[in-house]
C-alpha cells in the first residue's frame, strides 16, 4: 500500500488538497490547533485539553499533508475519511476542522453550549467534517473497515484513517475489526 499522494500538483484545490502549496508549516498548523483547543476549553472552563495538546501534531499532519478534502463540501465523495474513535478527543478534532477551514473560527465561542455544532463529546450529526460519533471505545476500527470495504466496492481511491487510543486496544471490537479487515479484503 502506498501512502504518497500528489500534494503539490498545480490543480491541488481540485484534487482535494486545499492547502497544497501553502507556506504555513505543519508546526504552525499544530500550534494553531492547540490555540483553538485552548480557546474552546476556556469557553467552557473544561474539556479534554491535555489530549488536544498531545494529538495536535497528528491532526496537523493528517489535515495538512495526508487527507484529501474540500472545506466547502464536507460530503464530497472523493474525500478521504478521518474517523475519530475516541469521542472525548472531539475538542482536538474541532480545532483541526477550524484550522482546515471546514468550520468557522467564530464557532469556538459556542463550544459545549446548547444547540452548538461543537458538543463536548463529538457527534457526527451536529458537526460538519466529523465522520462518526465516537465515544463507545473500540468501535472506530470496525467502522473504518466497513467504510473502507464500501469505498472499495465503489472503486473509490479514497483512504480511511482512524485515530484510536491505546486504551481501546483492550476492547474486543478493535480485534474483531482487525480480523474482519483480513477476511474482507480491505486495504486500510
């Protein structure tokens, strides 16, 4: 399996790499993701801030180097999928979605409020760019395998990425998902 993608093509915006050719470094993107998360934590006076600070680099590389997406079309069929299995890390994903231009920065002030698109625990039905509702630990891998198999059946070249925590490795559903990948022929 190849992980390389043409991130510097002249038509990068049309290829789903909206930040190709940007002069903003991954280090700066990770810094901004951390700042957005800290601002959201300040709004509510709580949140999984340590997790957001720790995972910001992974999200910066994901959204500004690896993933194909269109900020103005979050349901674009050709997009890569990023699944956050650990729903309590939602504050970090929201920060990345803001930095990626998928969500407006003005929504930081609504974090955790009633009727907000940024609830304290991630919910896909509320938040554009959030592929799954996480929270029940261990489900992300199985969902990713199913999603990858569906995309393969559609002959899509989209990738499916899953972020899960070390604590989830103790969940049987992680291992069932991994075993299902082997029997299902997925290339995730």
